[in-house]
């Protein structure tokens, strides 16, 4: 988020009530995580699809709120400074399902970034935004349906999208966790505490600059430097 902001992007980071560990509202109320239980894989998937739909509505609500901040409705440092016509929606891990559903249901989003997560959607359909999906390499052998599911989601885009598997990364690499976790490859990957971040932010900024700022960029060339690339036209 800090790296994106240093390049001129405004980053809104959401805590989803009842899904995050705890969310504190402006009036002082604190809403804590609501424990979910399931008895089968099918039930777990239905729950994941329902939660993704809630996250998608949260994301759309956040974009609406940013539009209000940009207008004359509020007294904010951001008033008159936001270009909400060029907004990307980003999801990490379980948040990827919400990001894909937000793109399908809200065409105000102009691009999607999916960080190491699976798309969950009870009513999948086409959407018009380009997607950059980044994944880790650890654990793929134990999760044979993950990449095919992700590929099918990318194929529903009406424009070009990208799926990149980055060697040396683990699931926490796509967060700030390696900065404070033990440098154990199974936890933080083999790239060290900062190299994974450097790669992911470079790819993310390259994609956003190309899709939101119309900057000429050889995206396949940029992505292929860092892993195994699939391009979905």
C-alpha cells in the first residue's frame, strides 16, 4: 500500500465486518469475527461464495464512498483529488473471490489484481476488466484444482488477463508478514524478507500503470521475467 501510494495511487484498505478479526467503527463500536462452521467441502464452498459476495458489496460501497469524498459532500483532504473512474480492485487469499465478484457486478472498477487466492462465485459470468493474478509455487501439488479454477475465471474476462506463478514465494509473501516472520522458506518463501515484496510491487505497479494510466508497457515481457506466465486473451 505504501509503495503504491508513493507512485501517486490512493489506496483504500478494507476490513470486512464479521470476517476480519475485529473492526472498530468511528462511533466506537467493535464488531468481532463471526465464527463459521461447515461439515463438507461443498458446504465450505457455498460459504466461501456467500462471503465473497459480501466482500464484493463492501468493495463497491467503498468505491461509492471514495466518490463522495471526491465531491463537495465532505470536508476531506481527498476532495477533488480522486479519479474514481480509474480504480482497480485488489484481493488477497480469500479476498480474491470478492475482487472477482466486484468486477463482475460493478463495472466502475477498471482492473483486477488477484494475489494468491481462489475465485469464489456462485453465479460466474463475463466481465470486462483485465486481471493480473499472481500466485505462489509452494503447495500447488497439494491443490490440483486451484490453477484450473483461476484460469477459468480469467477466461471469463472479455479482455487480456495474466496468470503468473512466481518461484520462491509462499502464501504470506503476498502480505507484509515476511517482514516479521521467521525467515523459514515454508512460511516466507525462499526470496528473503524483502525480495518478494519488490517483485510483487514491481509487477503490480507495471500492470496498474498500463491499465489505468495508459502507459506503454510490454506486460508479457515484464511478467515473464519473474515466473511462469499464462496469457488469457
